[in-house]
C-alpha cells in the first residue's frame, strides 16, 4: 500500500508541475500538449487512488474480522472461567458449571468435545434406568453420547 501511495503522490506532483508551466508556454500547440499530458497524469492518479482505496477497504475488513475474533476469544475466556473439569461418571470427563455463592442453580454439564471447540453445549439426560444412565450432547456438530453403569462398567461412545 505504501508503494501505491508513493506513486499517487509522485503522479499528483507531476500533474502540478505540468500545470504550473502551462502559462509560460507561448504557442497554443504547446499548451494543448501540456493539457493532454495533465489529463493522462490525472487519469493515472485516479486509477492509483482507486487502487489505494481498494487496499484500504480490504485492510478495514481484515481489521473488523480480527476485532471480532478477539472479542470471541475474550468472551470464551470469560465463559471458560465458569467451568471446571470433573467426572460426570467414573472415566467420563465433562465440564461442570461452577456454582455461585449458595445459589440454587441446576447442575449443568458441558460436553468436553464441544468445550474444546469453544462451544457451550449442555449435556441432556437421554435415559436413566437405575443401573444404566445415558447423557447426550444436543449440538448438531457433535451428538456424542455418554453412558455409564452398563454391565457394571462405565463407557463412552466416541464422538461422531
């Protein structure tokens, strides 16, 4: 972008220098040639200005995207601080929302796969048959299920 701006400034100066010298020209032919040169240079200046504008617009879009990503990162850091890794059942890790001072909030478990993808997807109880309990992740990108108590041992299905 610096090259485009330098070129734009040089072309503008050239047009100014040509215009400054027009009054000293004696013949109409010389004046017309100088005016023609000025028009060429001004067309070049306009083209370079459009190029600089396009580069500036692209940089502005990139800045906006980066600002959005930074905000998402900062928001996730805040959300992440509300959870701690615990065991939903023996051998089944999940993130538990920390309770704030004596509140009556329900126990909320977050899918560990979604959590690692910076998503907050709360596990849902699929079934509870006393000796066998199953939770599933409702995220359409995950759909992982977590089962324990089946034949005396906990197990977890792999993420899909």
